C-alpha cells in the first residue's frame, strides 16, 4: 500500500483531483507542500486507497482499491417544466447553459421541448451561475458532480442531456464517464478541443464585468446601473446582443447593492488556469448523440467534429447555416425542430 506524503495528504484534505499516476495530481501539482493549479480535469479520489506497481518501462502506476467520489457538489438552482400530458414512462431532459448564462435563458425552449416530447424538462444553473451555489472549484468534474447529486436527490436514474457551450462540454464529460445515466446527448455549438481566442476573450469579458460595477453612483437604480454598465462594457463587448445577455446577470443583493449574480472571481480563476478549457479525452459514449452547431460560429470546425466522432461513434451533426454561437436563441425554431426530432 502506498504511503502518502504530507504534501499529498494536504492536497487530499483540500479536495484535490488525482490521475492514475503516482506523481500527478489532476488539477493541482504538489510543490513545496502547496497545491498549484495545472489546468487538467479529472476525478477526486478522496476516499480511495492506492497501491503502486511498476510497468515494464519503470513507470509508477497507481491502482485504485477503494470507493471513489467526485468533487463535493453544490446545490443547483433548477426549474421544472411539465407538459399538459406527461408520459411517465419517458426519462426527463436535463439542460445546462453556457458561460455567463442561467437556466432562465432556456425558459421558452424548455416549455416547448417539454410539451412536444411529453417529458419533464429540468434546466439547471451551472455552479457559480444563477442561483446555484458558489465554489472556488470550477471544473468539469465538479459541474458533473452537481448534476449527479441533483439526479440522485430527484431519483433520476437516466436522462437525456442538452448542453450549450460550457454546459455542452460538461455533459460531454458526463456522458464519457457515466454513459449508463445518459439516454441521449445533445451538444450545442461546442467541441472537445481546447478553444483558442474564445478563452482569451472570456478572460477579458470577466475582467471587464468586474471593473464595470466599481465606483457606481450612490443610490443608483437597477435601470440606471444597467445603462452605466452597458456603456462601460462597450469597448470589450462590442456586440449589443452579447452585452444584453451579460446584463441579465445584474441583481440587487440583500443590502440593495447592484452586483453580478455569477461568481466572477471563480470563473476568472478557472479560465486563467485552463480548467474550463481542458477536457477529459478518455472514454466512449455509444448512445445516440447529436451535435447542433452554427455555420457562422467559431466554436465548431471539422477538427472538433473529428475529435467528437472518436468518442461518440453514433454522433449525428446538423449545421444551422446562418446560426452563430447563440443559435438556440437566434434560430430557435430550427433548433427546436431538430432537437424534438432527435429526442422523439
């Protein structure tokens, strides 16, 4: 049985994520008794025992002999949409939104999907977004852990998953690691490969959002604050549609101050460390999978589709010709038709 060093035990207490290697901690590196971000996602082995052996190349291998769990979940903000005629024999549909979004972005689509599939539809706020719990841990295993906890609490054994952007990548991770819990998977305008410019842009947006609410006039109304923040964001976020989307995150806190509802500090840290960008590249999901993407989007290209096909052998694709990254909003009717057809 491998004896853990003081540094490793410290990392375990902090909820660190391990890989099958005796020297690598997924998400953190042990250095002078500190846990430093590496920007790689994996699983938490907080209740596991490990044994070490060596392969033919002299490489240390770690065997998991215990019960393993994911990072500690947070409580998710969720909504439930039931059709007028519910088919109780059908599995529910879970929805995860994208970065800076919330479950309310999917309100109209959730209602329509519920009615036309005769299923319960549950859109969820990703951790650090909407009314979901805040946490410094912002990785795909953590986001998956939250969804699994919600399913367990509601006694959902299997579901169809719909995920857009960040939510799509989270559900990709979910399907590859818990395929038995996924009836069907719909990925909306995102792939598995590390994005380039988008990640840099998101860091800039996060920083601009944090700066935009500093030194606001005292006793400003929420409407006045929206106008001020909108003006301050213009240099970084040129598209008024995206600015309007971001402004939906403005809320009044308990003291009457206007602030951002999403946990920008955690999002910025995760973006800078690469945790949100880095995907697990192991596993195969053999179930029905649909990728819907926009012809004018920069998030999906041929390389992304090739990579997805390696892990999702039953992948079908549909390109909405004039769609952008927000095709489910801008081309809602076409998106809805292909989604319903695939689910039914």
